[in-house]
């Protein structure tokens, strides 16, 4: 009860802070701080279900998702006299809207009784991608968001570590076969999703430490986030999360504007550290060591995913063009493909995102998803190459690596288009891509919202705090900002 009371207090404090301070731009850090709190939405699954209106309400029990909805509402109110501000000049928005439309249309040939949460809140996610960039006026807004990501990563890592000692073990399914080891999930519903979060945040922390030098953000938040985050991701015992951290970290370094020597040194040090960590885990033995050993065991590493993949491909072959309908994978599996489920299976949810898309939307949906993914990749590459700002290059490279990492991770753990961090990162990219093309707005004394041209020009120039150094190593950074 103490843990529940603490989580309830923190969740209420997040949203109350925005109301008290009356600063809409704080909504985005609040989204970051609130998204990991999946406790309420997880423990109320039996009461609300995972579909229909009640399921959508349960999804909003995640404070971060409620803050995303608040962001959309606030952005619309702020821009009500000039709604064109909610249409950033981004190359990725139209393909995303088309994909969402096809998925919603796909409900028409789905024979499941109620649409799942992932489809009911999908319009909110897409609207958030449109709305969030209007609340970002300059680089300091980004810095607040990164600071919130580091702060919550530190807290989550601490919770993850103490969970290995029997504290706050709130999901019995995560107790492993020895009835002692607990796969840490902190306040997330799944340890693999917690590991996914660490795999995104740690590379960002490393990039900012190397790229911007010693500042308050890096010294007090980024460095601790790296240290605690590494301990936290080990506590999750997530093999896919460990691999994702290596992939995202490597790509972020390769795509960063650092010198070649720094990239090579950092890569060598990272892989050496991973080698030492794996050696220590193997010497220690136990459940974590067994999970490491399965990385070299071929099909065994995907566990229950194998029969889920076979079932999804069977659905696709039987419904080649348009699939079984949006959100209908689980229903079709237990109704029409029950013979493909082993007697020992404990899950019927798809864990492979590309197979889910093919099974539910067929060739039409698969081709459209491939087009959207390619369009995002092209936009990220174009923004990275055309930018002359080292900081913008650094963040764009990290965003590209993180989005690719999430896509790869969902081939083992699922939760792609219903992953809120996917849409949050896309919103950050749209804000980075459009730069000063999205006009910032302020409330004047008369209550009328008008475009602030001066603020827009400031965003176009991408002003940097005084403490930022040149990323190519030719200029040193001051010690503090």
C-alpha cells in the first residue's frame, strides 16, 4: 500500500504542477515523467479490459498518456485562431495519417467484438505528433525534456535494482522458475519495455556528455542516468533490451558529429565493457546467466515467439491481400488457429510487429508500413545532412538510431504502433525537422493568441546556451552553463 500511495501521489503531482505553474511547455516533460507509470493500467486490466471504451479509459490511467491528451487539447486551444500552426511542414506527417486511416478502416473487416486499446488511442498519438512541436520554442525546451528523461531513468533504475532484493515485486508472473529471481520492471508493465526505455536514454546521455561537455544537465543528470541506467537494464534480465542498447548506442555514435577517433574509442570501450559485464554475469551464474547463454541457442532465444510467428504467417497466407482486420490477431488466433497454439503456451499476443501488420492488414498494410518507415528514414537522413548545427545533428542522429532500435526490438517484444515512446520520439523529430518553421505562440493580455514572429526567428537560428562547445573538438566548453 505504501508503494501504491507513493505512485498515486507522484502521478497526481505531475499534472497538478502544470495547472499551478500555468506553463503549457511543461506538459512535454510531464509526458516523459508520466509515461513509465503503467502500474494502474496494468493492475486494472481485469476490471476494465483491454478493448472498448472501458479499455481506452484504462489506457489513460497511465499519467503520461493523459498528459499527451492534455497536450493535444492545449495546443488546439492555443492555436484556435490560427489552426494552420498545427500543421508543421514535415515530410512524415501525411504518411503517418494515411497509415492510421488504413488501420482504422481495417476495423471494418475485423471480426473481433471490440477494437483494442492500441487502435482506440492511435488518433491521440498521431494528434500528439502534430501538437507537441507547437509547444517547443527553442533549444531550452528540448533540454527540459532530456532532463526529464534522465531524471525518471535514474528513479526507474533505483526501483529496478531494489526489486531484485524483493521490494515492490508487484507482478507475480515475473518471478522466474527458481522462485527467487525477479525480472525487474519498475513501474512498467513489462521488464522488456523498461529495458527499451534504458536502451533509448543511455545513448542520449552519452552523446550529450561527449557533445556538449560538463554542464548542469550532463553532470547532475546525464552521468547518473548512464551509471544507474546500466545497472537497471541488467536488472531487467531482458536479452532483447541488452541487444537494443548495443545497436542504438553504436548507431548513435556512428551518426553523431563527433571526431572519428572519438567514435572508435567509444565503440571499443563500449564493447569491452559489455564483454566484462557478460563475463561477470556468467561467473555469478543464476537466472541471468542462463538468459545470456540462450543468446547463442538459435530458436530458443525467441521462446514463445516461434509459434506466434507461425500463426501470424498462416493468417497472412489465408488472407493475403487485406489480412484478418486491424487488432484481430489475438481473436483470430484463439478462434480459427487454435491448433497452432501449444498446450504449454501462456500468451496469445503477437510479439513480432511486422508479422502482426501482415496478419492484420495483409499486403496492403505491409506495403504502406514499409513506405512510412522508408519515408521517415529519408526525412531523418535529409535533416541530418542538411543541418549545419552540430547539436541538431547529434539529436537527429540519436532519434534515428532510437526509432530504428524500437522497430528492431518490436520484432521480439511487440508493441510498435501502440508504443507511446515511438510517437513521442516522432514528435521530437518533427520539432527538430521543422525548426523555426512552426511559429511559437504566446497569450497576450487581451486573451487573443497571436503569432510571435520574434520567437519564431529565434527558433530558426537555433540559439545555443553559452556552455555549448563545438562538437568537432576544435573549441573547448566552459565547465558549467
